[in-house]
């Protein structure tokens, strides 16, 4: 009798765990580190000195001995991932590659209503490295043009008061 109660309670807890994991949108695997308050926190950010890159993914999931970065944007609701979010996820893949010596095969991007998988291929890596080089060149440039036509984006920018190219309200 007691064994049946314990088994029923264990099954109930398993069902609750599965439902919570699905709602969170996290892939299955051990949460090795988290930068959002759950799991084992990343003590230091990941650093790729030769690329001038530093960062912390929201989660690192361990699957089959491989660390997989997970970036969570719960406020986003889109049928397809934004390119900027994919490049951020690719940056976490590069950071893992540089710090562990092993490139993750993919990473996950979680929006409020969907989870996307980014294959970390040589082409994705090269695109990221090119974007980083372009960003560094723009930092060294005396003047960089605005890269968008979105007044809301301008309104939230910390450089708006200094920008000669800011969009009007």
C-alpha cells in the first residue's frame, strides 16, 4: 500500500516536472549553469580574448557531455527568430568553443511562444566573426551611420542625446 502511494507521488512529480519544463521551453538536459537565478550560476563570464568577446548565456544545458547555450527572450513573440538574437546565440557558441576547446553543435533560442534551434556551422561561425570585425571597424570609425529606421529603437538608445542621426519622436 505504502509503495503504491510513493510510486503515485513519484509519477505525479514527474508529470509536473515535464509540464514545467515544456512551459519554460528549455530542452531536456542537465542545467549546468544559469544566469537567470536558477541552477548553478556562472561564476564568471565566458571570454574569447582573440575576438574581444565576453558574455554569459542564460543557460548552459549539458547533453551527452556537450554544453549547449540557451538564450531566453520571454518578451518576444515572433514566428521566426530575429537575426540579432541568432547572432547573440552564435556568439555564445563561439565563447563556448573558445573556452572549452569544443564547439557546441547547436544552441537554443527561446521566445515566449516558440523555441528555435541554431545549428552552429562553420558558415554561421564565419558570419559571426565577420560581424564582429565589422563592429570593431565601426567603433574605430569617426562616424557610423544609423543602422535602422525604427523610432522606438532610437527612443530607447542611450546615445540618443549625442546622436546627430536620431529619428524624431
